[in-house]
C-alpha cells in the first residue's frame, strides 16, 4: 500500500476547527448519522456598542436578529469514506449566502472546505485548521 496515504476515520473530523481567517471556531459534530458544524467561538462576538454580532446579512428578515455566536453553519453532510464529506450546505454569515459544500481532510490537522453553487465547479476553497 501507499504509506503516504493517510487512513481517515469518520470521527477524525469531529471537534473544533479554526476557519481560515482564524476569527471563528466551529465545532463539527454528528447527529443522526449526519455531520453539522456550529460557531462556538468568535474573536469579536460583539459589535462596538457591546451588543452581540447578529446575522444581519441574512436574506430572511426574521433571521437577521439571531446572533452569529452559536449559529449552525454546516448542515447535513454525509461521510463518503476516505476522509470526504459531501451533500452538505455551508452558510456564510459574512455574505448571508448558503452554498453547497464538500469537505475533505488533508490531514488530521487540516480540513479542505469547498463551497460552490449548484453543480458548477465555481466556488471557493478554504482550509480550516485545528486550534
């Protein structure tokens, strides 16, 4: 076998990850066989007036009132084996947009997160790391 190929297990993705900018930590957890991620730490959880940062870019007016802290960002991923998760969505509070998403462990300390629109390969890849 190929010694450089890492053997990944489904649980290797669980736990805390820094986003690429390192201004947020996301906890990835499993629920009913699907994988989810929520915001558990923000470098700046509050606005300058001390009020919590809200999801104010959200297109849904009702959701604009919810705080970013604790927000569910990643939903309904399936583990496909070999360190790859598919069929999920990722929400970007900075833009208020939701993207289809694919995740792949590059190593146990580095996660490739690719958000894209529809079936097109037009999208953005970021790399998350362990805190």
